[in-house]
């Protein structure tokens, strides 16, 4: 065994031993606290689920009331803008998939060294790029129109409910 003659080595050994003991005590305390929390959580499962259900019912009730304010009927402008926005989002999804397919076809034609297929795929890509950019712009436009419509309805409702003269 090594003899510890140097004072520096003794201090280092003592301090590292102390640090290790403090670390182990801290880990053990965390383990005990975590074990107590798990036991307490296992003892009360009915209360948490019933409160969660109550919160969910209240949340969905508030959402339903808010939707009645924002979209009063199927014939309202807000509903029409919302449907238009959803339709353009779905269309863009399919366009993105098609564009990814075209990208793969362009790379394939490059790898196979087929200039005819490459030019044809680039032509398809350019032909699809124009409607894709139009749809992206229309999505931004529909988002701003929908936001304006919903804010207007919400502001009117707040004004009528709280600021009656």
C-alpha cells in the first residue's frame, strides 16, 4: 500500500472521501423522497383521475362556448374561410409529396445519366412550382383573413357583453 507522507496527498484523500460520502448521502435522500412520492401517488389514483375528468369537461365546455362565439353558423364568413384554409393546407400536403417524388425522379435521372428524363422532370417541377407558390401565398392570406375575422367576432362579443352603454 502507498504511504501517505505528503500533506497534500492526505488532504486530497480526505476531501475526496468526504465528497464521495456527501454525494452518496444526497443520492440516498433523493431515492427516499422519490420512493415516498411514488407511494403517495399510488395511494390516491381515484382523486387525480376525477379531477382530471372534471377539468377536461370544463375545458371542452369552454371551447364549445368559444366556438359558438367565433363560428356562429355554417353559413358564416369565418366558417367559409376556415374551410378554405383547411382545403389549401391539404392541397399543399399533397403537392409537397408530389414535389418530393419529382425531386427523387430528378436525382434518379441525374444518377442514370438520362438527359431526356432530366429535362422532362425539370419541366414538371417548374410546372408544379407555380401553383405551389400560389398555394403557399394563399395559405398565408387565408390565415390572416381568418385571424382578422375571429378577432373581430371576439371583440364584438366582448364589447356587447361588457361595454354596453
